């Protein structure tokens, strides 16, 4: 239920543009990656779209 809840919240907050990916490597452990869209404002202050980013929580 916890992972499904996170996926639903990401879907609601980011209109389907974010995702949660869970991997179990052969060597053991678990890798969770959350990808969310982001924007970077140039030094002048105007906002422009930037590539999607990822937060890698690493091996746990």
C-alpha cells in the first residue's frame, strides 16, 4: 500500500510526469528512483523548462 500511495501522489502532484521505479539488483539490496520534472530559471529571472531530473536514493 505504501508504494502505491507514493505513485498516486506523484501522479496527482505532477500530472503523470513523475515516476517511482523500484529495482532489486542481482547482488542484493533495493534501489528506488523518483523522477520528477523541474524547471531552472536563468540568471535574469525568467523561467524556462529544463530536462527532467532524477533523485537517486541509492542502494538500501
